[in-house]
């Protein structure tokens, strides 16, 4: 009754920001989304269920998580116990190899790893679709960290059809996500809370009208490896999602001055012939997307910016999977 899984974080190219009305508890998104799994941002988690445990215990990077995160993990363990018809308490040990709560989607990798390890420990025998649905119930974007490579979270009206599929394997396209960390401060407003305000923005309804076309175009550009069209689309999409956040009531400003500094630098590099595009999730750190041939030049440019404290380059990666090496 013990299993360990590793799961990647992912970067959304077409983003999930807002849920369908009345389907908030099931985490059914207002629109479909597209992302890529990241090779160097990962969570490893071991889960064991046993009669010898008197209560659930969770260690996350060596510490007990804060109450809100702790309760969220317990709720997910309860979902797993319910599906597995078991009542044993759990021991969970988890390690993240990157800062959490800073816009690098640690809840995606964290809940994908918890889902796969927990299902293994409870012997649930879920299909990849079932695993993606279960992960989604804990954290929306986690469902996209289950399948491999480039993934699409399908737009659907019911919980059992709202899951992610692989649209291209990791080796389909040699693009790189260079994460530029300017600050490790945790964001004050979580994605769940932030997106609950989405529909107060006057631009939200407008945004929704265009999402199907964005998804179709994004898939077309990935398939054709059309980097210029793809890059322009994803940068515009990131700014649009943040515009909804900025114009929500009360407004949400996730960016810091350092965020805008790097955004402007990326646009300048483009003018100078170094093609790269930025995207930003909930938070202030940036993901800079470029082709593999430009990776070292983008890193060199980032190293020149004082505000950039850490750089993590990622290739497209496999999805969540069981590994043999347990953490306890
Ligand atoms: O799944 P959550 O609750 O972490 O929300 C993810 C929100 C964004 O990262 C901004 C967009 C996305 O699709 O990943």
C-alpha cells in the first residue's frame, strides 16, 4: 500500500482562467486549455496507506504544509479513499524541486504526483483519463500534468468528460521554456480565489467568445511548428488573461516591476532578432519560450538582467508516472 510518483509542472499556452457557472466545485473550466509539461520543474511524492497510522500526516519539502494546503491534500486523500473503498490513514512525503506559489504551477505538479502515487497506493487501477479527471478535482491545471508532452484539457459540461489528453509527444517540437525567477515571494491571491473573480471583469465574456478559435490556432501552429505565429498567439493570450485579472473587482495585479522589466526585454530582443515570447501564469515569474537554437542566447541575455535571480530551462516532458524509488 505504498507508491511513489513524479509529475511535471506545466506551462499553459492557452490558459484556464474562470470556471463554468454552477460547476465551480467540480472545477469545470469556462474554456479548454493547452499546455506543455516541463522537464525541470517536478514534484516527487510517496503515499502509503496503513492501519498503523492513527491520522494523516503530510511532509512537504521537510515541513508540514500550511493549514489551507494541508486541508486540500486531505480532501484529495479522501477522494482516493472513497474510490478505493478504504479507510486507512495516509503518510505523504513530497519534494518539489522549484519554488512554490510564485507562478510556476506547483499545484499542477503537486496534485498530479499526489493523484498518481495515491491511486497506486490505494490500488485504484485508473485509466489515464480517470487519473486526469481525479487530478482535476484537486487542482484544475494538474489534469494536464498527467498525459505526456503537449496536452489539451478538453472543454466539457460534465465532470467525466473534463480531462486532458496528449496532443503531441514531448519530442514533437524542440521548444524550450526558460523560467526567469525574479522573486520567490508567494503570491497573495491563489489561482482558485483569483479566477473566482474572473466574471466581474468586463472583458471575460469577450474572452470566452474567442477561446475555441485560440485553441484551434494553437494546435495548428504546434502541429506545423510555426514558431512565430505560435509565439505571438501565446504572448497575446498571457496578456489577455492578466487583463481579465487586472480588471476584476477587486482588481488583481500579479506582476511586479521586475515582471514588466523582463516582459519588455523579451520584446526588445525580438526586435533585435532574438526570437522569444513570454507567458505568465498566476504570479510574477515569467516563462520565456524559444526554439532550442536560441536557448543559450536567451539565457545570456537573462543573465545580464540584475532582477533575474534564477533561470531554469525546460524541454517538453513526459507526464506523471510511477517510480520505484520511495521517499520513505
Ligand atoms: O489549476 P490552478 O488552480 O492552479 O489554476 C491555473 C491558472 C493558470 O496557471 C493561470 C492558467 C493555467 O491554465 O494553468
